[in-house]
C-alpha cells in the first residue's frame, strides 16, 4: 500500500444480525482498530490505528450502521477495502467512530432510509415467475397475465469478444516466456487486466438487467418472486455456456440483495423439465421446441415463446393457471441502460429483429496492439523453424522488418 498504487473502497452489507452481539465482540475485538474519515461524497481517508496509517480512498458510503471486520485485498494492480455495515442498529455509546454514517445522497432516489435495507413498501400482492437463461436472461410471467423478456445476447457477445482478447494475450505471453524474453511479464499483466475488465463488464450488464427487473415488478404490484433453479446443471451437463457465461448463482444472489430493497420476497423452486413440458396442454411433446425461442403444442397447434412456456410451467406447478397476453414486452440490456424492443408493439413468439451496436473498445489500446502481437507470434514461429541463428537476434530482426513494412 506504500508503493503509490491506486486505492479503491467498496462496501458490503450484512443483511441484519444473525449472531449475538457477544459473539461478534469475542470473534472480532479488533473492529475498533480502524475508522473512516470522509472528505466529500466520493473520497476520504481510511485510518488504521495499529499501523498509524491514513490511506486515501475513493468510494461512496450509502448506508448507515455498525462497521464490521475490515478486509483489504489486492486485485489486478488495485487495492480494495471491503467494509461490512450492519444496517439497522443504534449507534454505540462507546467507540462512536465505529458507527458509519452515509456521506452520499442517492441521486436516483433509491435509498430513502440508509438505516434500513428495505427501502420501499409493498403496493400489491401479485406473484411473478422467472425462467433464467442465456439468450433470454429473464423470461417473466406475472399472475395478472402480463409477461416480459429481458434478453442477454449482449452478455454473450461481450464474453466472446473478451475471450478473443484474453486468448491473444495468453498466446503472446507464453510465446515470449518460452523464448526466454523478460517482456512476457508485461503481457501477463495485460492478460490479468483483460480478465478483470471482462468480469466487471459482465457484472455491470447483469446488475443493469436485475435493476430493470426489480423496477418493473415493483411497478406491477408484485409481492413475491419465484425463480426456477436448474439443479446440478453445471455438474451434470456443464459447458462453456452454463459455467463461464451464465453466472446463475451470482445472479440469484444479486437478485436477492436488490429485491430486498424493494421489499419483494424471493423463493427458489425446481424447474425440472419445464422447457420440455407444454404449458397449454400439460403434455411433454417430444419435438415441442422447434428452434430457439419457439415452442409449438402438437395437440392444439398453438405457438408460444419457449422461455415464457417454461416460466408458465413454473407457475403451473405452484398452483397458478395464467393466460398470457398476446403481446410480450421485450428489453435488451446494454452498457448504456436497457432499451425496449418494439415498444409500441411488444414482442411475438419469434425474437424481434434488431441490430446490436458494435462493442466499444475495438479501436482502443487493445485493438491497436493486435498488429504488434501478430508480428510477435510470427517471430516465434520463425524461431521454431530456424536453429542456425541466435534466438534473440532473429526476434529483433522480425520486429525491425515489421516496422519497415
């Protein structure tokens, strides 16, 4: 921390107290060994008493409560301070510095009372049912007959774009390391940075989709949400889609945390064979799902969105018979927010056609380095084929030829 590296502060919140106060005191007598000194809405100092250090941080304090055990971690060239806050407790009579108060006013009005996790009162008693997937991140049906789709195609395209960048850095790093060149460490740092940026951008897309889902369900008077859970999916039938791209467990935990602010209860239910079973007649048709996004009932000939069909089956197993409206609202998640698809018409059984804008960053630092990386890979191939000259001499020669071209 004394090397001038950037320092960041993030917050984690303990949702209520599940352990007695004496247990906390017995296990963490060092909770008063640090405190925060906010300067403005986005900056302040983290004071470590035992080390006599005052560390500048960048971060916003949104919640009020008793501070927990501090954790300082190092991730890809950055230091992060994780400060748990036990929301809803009264300020202690002693060690008043151990009680954190917010210094930031939420501009969007989501946090009305920083001393309570539940920020809104329930306005209805409806129930919603969700089938989670990859192409359609959330397929939602509500007990009033409305339905919505939140598409996750941007998440998949984002993942594959970064997959190519990460593979390029990894290949060059291994090539330079095998050639005995010390510059491989530079590309190892770039490799780690690319992984970090990929995960952060995917997390941002997921959180944006969950926020939209919470706003829409609260506006539609939903009091309880049921999420279909694919039991042992990644263990029994794991692949790149449901393991690397589709973060089911993380998304469910994010849903629970965010929906707690809206006072909407969340319950996990099994979703076995909900994609194969027909919500219209209740029969498992062998070839009911014709292609992506379309399910056809062989008995009645009716068509329905395949993911909406799975959400209806989840509701059906819980004792709800829902008749879905003909038009389904559909949304696309982007880094600039959520965009409605065909807002005047909704969506039908087929996926609406829309041109996804190209991802930004292709012309940035990573994009400009591709030609240099290709030349280095070419140099390594020449090194493997030629054993008459010095290895480093051939590598420098190829770089010079590349500059001349």
